[in-house]
C-alpha cells in the first residue's frame, strides 16, 4: 500500500471511529443493519451470478462464500451481549416474481444458517430491490453496513458504513458499547 492510500485508509477509519463514538455518546440507537450480498458474502464473485438471476436461479445466493465470517461472528456475538440489536437488511433481485422472491428468501435464510449459525439475528428484513435501505434505518436510527453507495447515501438518521470497513467498525461499536 502506498503512503497516500495508507493515509486515506487511516483517515477513513478515524472518521468512522469518531462518528460511532459521537453517535453513541449522543444516545444513538444500538442497532446494526447488515447487508448480505457483497457485504458479508461474496455474491458478486460467484461465476454466472447475473445469468442465474435472469434465469431465476438461487444458486449464487447459496454458493457465495462468506467474507471474514469467523471474526465478524465473534464481534456480533460480543455486541449482542452488550445489548446491541443485530439485523440483516437485504434486497431481493430486481424485478423478481413473487415466487422467485420467496425462493431467494429461503436461500438467504439457508445461507445464514450455514455460515453464521451462532448468530441469532433480531430481525431479517427483505426489501424490494428498489427500496432505499435508508428508509428502514431512518425509522429507528442505528448503523447500516452495506457495499452499495446509493443505500449508504440514503441514510439520514444514523451512520452509514462501507462494507469494506465492517470489521473495524464492529470493533469501534464494541468499544463504544462498553462505555454505555
């Protein structure tokens, strides 16, 4: 990593830490909304994922590998012990039929059972593809961790965190949650 990238990365992590700390100090909700596809799994790395979606196949939802899940799972368990609510906030495929949407939901439930069996999520929320996740987060406040910039920008009453910073963000939340 070059010096400029290092400085940028450190700056981003400092801003995340500061935002989390300030949000919690000001009584912000201890609620985390976590996206699935591209955030905690490698959905977009599954060969043929887009063709599968067009063919209404749930294969990529089942075949996606987890991203740093043992560490993420440990942090989520620790946060739950501190009283945090942990939610999944995930979208269905764009323009999918009702039947395909139901199969996607079941595939995502199955993926969570296989890859994060130790986490009892407080809620698993499925959205229509075009619904902005900020619309959900803004009702309660809290944190959205997502890989989609549009969803992150839609959060007005909470903190939006890019998925690539999930591990340090969860660590900052845990540290901040110790103080509350």
